[in-house]
């Protein structure tokens, strides 16, 4: 997951990122091939920097690994 985060340069200020990575990891443990709706439904932690598109891309990449 962290490799996908780095590949998509997800973090901005970094404040929310540990929680985002944990939420993404939990999502893929429960749903290894998530849909966009699954990702949107699971990634509900707030990010003041608005990294949501990059988060979604990283989760999709991690799901394909
Ligand atoms: S990266 Fe800044 S709050 Fe999410």
C-alpha cells in the first residue's frame, strides 16, 4: 500500500495519511478488488489537502498488485 502511495505522490501535508493508509489496507483486506463505490464508501477519513483522487488511484493500483 505504501508503495502505491509513493507512486501516486498522495501525501500533501501528511497530517491524515497514516489513517488513510490504514483505512485503505483494511478495505483491501475485506474487499481485494474494490469498485469505485467501495473505495468511496471506505475512504471516509477527512483530508484537508483534498488528496482524494490520488488516494483512489493508489488504492486501485494496490488492488492490482
Ligand atoms: S494530506 Fe494534508 S490533510 Fe491529508
